[in-house]
């Protein structure tokens, strides 16, 4: 991303409702599979400016935890925010040994223009221990590509079916896949595909007025409650999934 987008991310990710919801969903899936009981380190692959890595640090205080980020400027911000080691590198070529990680979190990374999704998934599989978890968030639907995606350098979006097929093709076993940001999805379609068409550049990453933020948090909080019960939402702005390497039983 451009420097300006990293600055926006750094400012908004600890306050904006969307990041709060995404982080909550990723942690919920990890907690349900008892990731905290694993002995090996955890990785936030593509950690950006470190908001989620900082949350992982607070959640898993006693665990070895690393961040990886392609952009050097973002690496510095992430390391300062999380107080954890952050290395500059690409998910296309992870600087970790085979079978050395218990879990890999990766939020909106496979969709990036600098990422070869096939190489990245091979790297995730290589670095995870047998029975290790891959926990992903990805933007949904190619037809939703917009000015926002151009600003953050996204070149692909996903369906739940495509995510499942991709994971299986590289040896992962999907345990749970669902859309989220469903309640607000119609508004997302309108704002990105109708009203903002041709209206300049820049992403949608920003802090909203308090009332809007509260309403959005309420809607996404309800969705998280449904996801926690194992309900799969049929559509939404993002896809969230947890998969396991190999045939280990984590159901």
C-alpha cells in the first residue's frame, strides 16, 4: 500500500468497528480450537501496522509470537505497537523453518497484488506443524472490487467455495468457513459500487462518528455471536475461515 494508507491504517485499526469485528472473529475461531494450548510459536503473516499483532500479544501473553510484513515502514510501526519481533518479508517466501509454527493468522493478505496466493499457501503449509491452524480473513466477491481495493492494492476477492477449494488443493482441511459483515453488506454495495463510483482515490479505512460506530459494532457483534455457534452466514463483505494442516482432529 501507499504510505498514506499505512498511516490511515495505523490510526484507525484500534478504533474502527470493522477492525474490531475482524479481530474478534479471528480470535474467536482460534479460541474455539484452543490455539492458546499449542507449544510452538504463532505468526501474524502480513501484520500491517500491528493492530492485530498487538491484540494477539495481549491475548497470548506467554506465547512466542511473530509478525511478518512486506513494507519496512509498516514493520517499524507494528513492532512498536505490539512489542513483538516483526520481520520484513513476503508470504511468498516465509523466513521460518519447516513445521515450526503452531498457527498462522493472515488478514486480507492473499488478495494483495504482490502476493502469489499459490506460493503463499504452500509456504503456510510448509511452516505449519502437523495439526497446525491457518486462520484467514479475505475480502468477498470479485464483483465487489472497487476504488477501495485499488487503494489498498487488492487484486482479487473470494467466495467461501473458492476459499474451501483453494485450501483443500494445498493440503489443508477447512474446519469452518463463513461470510461476515452481512447485515451491513447492502450498504457496502451501495457506497462502493454506486455512490462512490469515479469519486477520487483512497480506501474506506477511517474512524466513523460515534453513533455510526456503535451501530456497526452492534451489527457485527450479533454476527460474531452467530459464528460462535457454528452458523455459516450466506453472504457478506468478507470471508473468514480456519483450516488445519493434515488430518489432525480439531473438530
